[in-house]
C-alpha cells in the first residue's frame, strides 16, 4: 500500500513516518511538508507544499495513494480560538477535501487527541476544535475516515524531534500507565490493518489501537 504522511517534521509525525517505513505492507510513503525533512529511504519521497489549503498545483503528485496519515498540527498553547480553528479545522478540511477528490478510495487517518470533544460544546477550546474536525472528516467522500487518539507514545531511539518532557516521562509513564501508552509500531500496525480491512468505530482510542495492533501481529 502507498500512503501520504503529513507532519513528519513534528514529534508524532516523525515517529509515525519512521514506523511506516519499517512496515512490510507499506510500499511507498510520500511525506507532505511545508519545509524539507532530511531523511532518505528507498520507500520515501517528499513534496513541499507551502499552503495546505491550496493544492491545485500538486494534483498529480497526490494521486494514486491508498491512505493518508494526517499528523500535521500545532499546540493550542498561547493561541486564540480563531487562529487555532484555522490551522486545526479549516486547513485540515481543505487538505482532506482535495485528497478525497483525487483519491476517492483513500482511507484518511486524522491525528486527534485523547480528550477531543465530539459534542463540540465543551469548555476546553482545543478539544472542541479537534472534535469538530473529527466530525467534519467523517462526512467527506473517502472510502473511510478515522480519527486516532494515541495518548502517550514511547519515543523511538532514532527520533530527532522529541520534546525534553517526553524524554523524562518515558522513564516513568510506560511503567505506571501501561494501558495508556503506545508505541509507534503499534499505531502504524493498527492503522495499516484498519486501512486494509476496516474497523467498526471511526474514533480509534488507545484501547482500539492496542487491540487492532495485537490482531495484526497474531495474523502475521
């Protein structure tokens, strides 16, 4: 299968990219970035897109893919709702709509957050916006659209973009909260399996990702 990954220059996107390149069923990866990422791999190609809301010049490069792992995003810290909404909701939807037009049989996976608010009415700003984005993506004309909420992810040793706080928590969190912790291999194994055979829920919580990843491993 061939996939598109966004957000490879960020912490989670980089981890997902590295795990995807090691997955045997993934034969090609196109990373779509705003700035170049210094990584070379036989499966990997790169497309630089300055504006994710305007993909008209890149239709040919974005056609012919089975899935998209959309990991681009930004922290809500210090941002007002209008700006956060533009980046998290509007930009994501514009990018996804164009991909759906180009690849109607694609499966789209959106990196969300554990406490995303599907009601869109909660008090936490970022959770409302994430929930609104999840809901809107389900309505697009993909073969299927899923949102995954991974929680704490154990950093890969080869990762470059790991926040200092994650390095510290990595010595504690996986041992105290094993059920709330995932590896990048678990995430990519789960997403690759869902891409292939589907899944009953469109919101992939930690427990779902762990279950699907185990099922994938047992079938190998």
